[in-house]
C-alpha cells in the first residue's frame, strides 16, 4: 500500500513531533481512517520529505512523530510562471491541478477584457485559497516537495509589465515561432501567457508586443484555454525541461 503524502504548512526542520493541520487531520482521520502506528510521509515545501509515524489519530486531531529528513528534488530545471486568464466553471481548477503536476512553479490568475468571470473581493480571496489547496493536493499526488505559489489575481496589463528576466511567451495562431524554434531560455525561465475562452483583444495583443512577449504557434488547431495551457507547458518541458527524461 502506498504511504500517504501529507503537506504540512510549517517548517518541519529539527522537529520531533508535529500536529497536522486541520485539513490534513481531516483527510488522515476521517477520509483515510488511519490509526496510531501507521506510516505517513510529510513535506513542508522545502524540497525535503519527512517519514513519520502517527502517534494520535482522532477525527479532529492527528499527531505524528518525525522519523527522519531527506532532500528529494522533483523540480524541473525549467522554471515556468503561468499567467492564466481566469476561466469559467471548474476549468480553472483543472488548469491549476494539471499545470502543477506538469511542473509549473508560479501561477498568476489574470483579468482580461474578454474574461467571462466576475468575482467580488471576498470571493477572490476564497478562490485563491481554493486554488492553493488544489495545488497542494496536486503536489501530494504527484510527488513534488516544493509547492507552487498561487499569486493574487492581477490585471493582464500589470502582469505583462512585470520584468523578472524570464522569456515572455504568448500563444498566437499567426506566430512565426514554434516552441521548438525558440531562442535559448534564460536561467529565470519562462513567463507563459494564456488568454481566456475568447482570446486576447487586439489591444491586449499589441500590449504584449510592446512588453516584449514573443508570439508562439502551438500547432494548426485552435485549442480551448485549458487545453492550450497544458499543451504549451508540456511542449516546453519536453524541449527545455525534464518531461521525457
């Protein structure tokens, strides 16, 4: 039986015992129905794993004894910052989950002119928390020990104006470059922009050009927003990252 992997939101370095977070305790105690003496694997986002043994297991409180510490790096050599215009329904959740599995390091949800989602400030905060939990669950499932950050929602133009040294990419059906013909990727990695279901407006496309984005082509077909992000991330990981190693 596979040992469950559980995220702990605080550093476990030099810890002998810990009390699991409320979310983790609910999963271990209520969902998995684990009991005292069973093994779990904890990780705290530091790229280390901590083998542990449950010492107390209730429906609300679960405690564990830390048995060791090991550096286990599952991160790609390619850094990817995904700027994803918010999509409707559960498509955004799907994009967050799968992009984390594919190795994205940072995700920034974006507003654009053609974004069909409307959120009040309170709902925005809850959505960010929800997407972060989805990212954590994806790490628990896929074996990553560093948790990607879900940033606060930004306007597309503000995100495009940021400069962190990364290569800026934008999908466009009339682009000259394909992913395999891109110039050398800098150590800072890639900043990948994915538009909404309706695509970017002409004004937004012109803005990305002014902000130094390179337009890239992703095949002959027009892809839905959630398909486009995952296809682009996969292609980038194949040509410049660790997918297929």
